[in-house]
C-alpha cells in the first residue's frame, strides 16, 4: 500500500475522495482501469460485424466510447444478458464470440491521464476478490476468454505463463492469478487496498470542516478496519462523493434454517471439504460426505469428493428431470463434467444397485435436521424419514450479498423493497445506462448486485458507471 493511500485511510478529515469502490473483484478492477485514464476508442481499421452497430460507431470515430451516448449505441443489440450496456461492451470486446468466432476487439486503448478520477478500491482479499477463495483446480463455468478484462486477453496472459486452457476453460487458480496480475500490469496497485473490511456506509453526512451538508451533492462516510498479517485491526474512516458497491454475492452463504445447522460438522462452503481432505478428516474409508444442493457449487463438491474417492450422499429437493436444473442449460460439449454429475444424479436414482460406487443420489429429499455425532435426518418424497451417518455435511444452496454495512442492509435499494435482496431475483435497482442507484444519488452498484452474474457482462456495468462518474467529475469546478 502506498504512503498516500495510508495517509488517506488514517485521516478522517481529508478532502472527500471522488470515488470509493467497495469490492476488488472483476467489476471493481475493470472500473478502476477505466477511472485511471484508460480510454476506449474504436480502432480506425476496425469493422464491426453487426451492421447497425458499425454504422453508429462510424458516426463519431474520434470520440471515446466513454463520451458517447451508451443508450443509442446499445439499442438493437441482443444476447445472453438483459443489460444493454453489458451487451454493448461485450460486443466491442468480443465481436462475434457467440457464433464461435475469434475476431479481435474493435477497441484500442489510450492512456489519458487528464481524464483520470482519483479513487480507492477496498477489498477483503487480494485483487480478484472471491476468486482467491475458490478451490484452484476447479475450472470456470464460462469459457476462459470470457473471463478476461479489457486490453489483456486471458489466452495471451496464459501463453506467457506457459499455461493452457482446459476444454476452452481456465482453472479458478489461473483466473485469480490473472486478476491479481492485471492490477499490477495495468498500474492500478496504488488505488487498491487489500485487507479492508467495510463496516458502515452512511450518506447525507457533512463535509469535513463544514457546519452543514453541501447543497450540490450528498456525501458518503465509509468506515471500517484494515487487517494485517498479525490479525491486528486498524480502523479507518473517509469521505467520498460517490460510492460504488461491487462486493459480489459470495459473502453470505444461504442456509436451510433447520435445527442443528450450526453443529461443527455442517459447513456452507466448498473450502471446508478441501480443508478436511488436507487434514485427513475425510477419505475413502470415512463415512459419506453429505452434499446438499443441485447447482454448480454442489456439482463441484461432488466432483472434488469423487476425485479423492470419498463416498458421497447427494441430496436435493428437485426431481432429476426438472427443466429448471442448471445442468439442462449447459451445452454438453463444453461442460462434460457437469453433465456427468447430472447423469450420476439421474441414473443412480433410477437404478439399484448403484452404477457409481461410493455415490448415492437422493432426489426430492428434504433435510429436516442435523444431530450431534454426525447424523442427518432426511425426508423422502413419500414423507418417510431416514437417518444417515455422515463425516461432513456441505450445504451448498446458493449465497446472498452481505450488505450489512448499509443502512437497513440495503433493503430499500432493491427492485422490490418488500422482498429480500437477491442477485438473481431481486437485485439493486439501477439506471441501466449509468448503474447509479435509482434510490440514492452517488451510489452505484455493479456485477451481481445489479443483476449481472457473469464476468463477461459485469464489465458493461463498469463502462456505464465510469462514463457517468467521469462526466460528473469533469463538470465539477476546479
């Protein structure tokens, strides 16, 4: 951490920062890149394969994308995302990827220091955020090329590292390393603070040294503490004119809410299985590991346990032929390992004895409670109950964003304030072309918090927010 950053965090009376970004995952990194003066232009020799978009781009070839009308440019684009700016930025970075092409980006990047907006990026982990918490050998759901950030393709980075993709995908460990490396290579490190835990964000606070609120804009007070290697904590507090929420959704795993869920053998993160394997607490001769859930995290746990020949009980509420299961939405050629898990779920449930030694599928089963001593009580589809002895239980049924540092935990910011905040069902309501909250001026939300759940598309939110913030700051008096 640079001395200027340390000084900024020590002082609670310093001049307000233009922007504080909470979260240092792909969304926060991409926004930092754009706010650091890196400016996208259309290459003079580029011709976009989308005729309507190409015609619009040709209207102002000398004008940065950040300075153009994002609403106008994105109109008429279609794809695998509901955000128009996400589709636009993805189309500029990867023009024909959805039809299997590998056309280079139509963008060129110029470093324009006069456009830079001072900012800090606060993150609990190293740059890359939650990617550093995922088991490193797991492969990404998205294709490796879709995990890249502007102006540094993953495939080029991996070639220099003498690494390769697996079935067009990268490992989580490679991607975590890539994001950390990206921050260094792009000269962003001076704006990043790792080990920063935000505990409160307040708005409508008075500017330091003033007797009241400024008339022109709200101010935010961001408070928290810095953790060091010796586990000591140093508090910090700073003011900002704008705050960007980019924390993702992995902070608070979803829970079943049943008796015994707090027992020590019950866990809610895949890392618990990794730790148990390392310590020898589970192995081929141990009682089964109970894995609860029918999503990709649960499938990852099944694959990891099978890799180490650990017996598995796999319980989930849905029937195996439910069209809503995520496995039915993934191309078999790209995701053979997930379809293998789905095949195991389906065939083992239909056949006896099990065609997969050490794996037992329990579809349409509901967990009722956990008991001390490693026991799980489940209810089958007919209402009968059974008790299973397990060495470890992994409840992997999703996660929720942890916005406890916001007033009311951010509930009033959601699209439906009456329902719990959810990345997939009830995200923060933002303007689609600025990603500023519709409920609070100066507060922005990116990535899953705004409903963008894939790295490929979170970058559009960063583009929209950067365009808004740069215009806002350029219009301020010197």
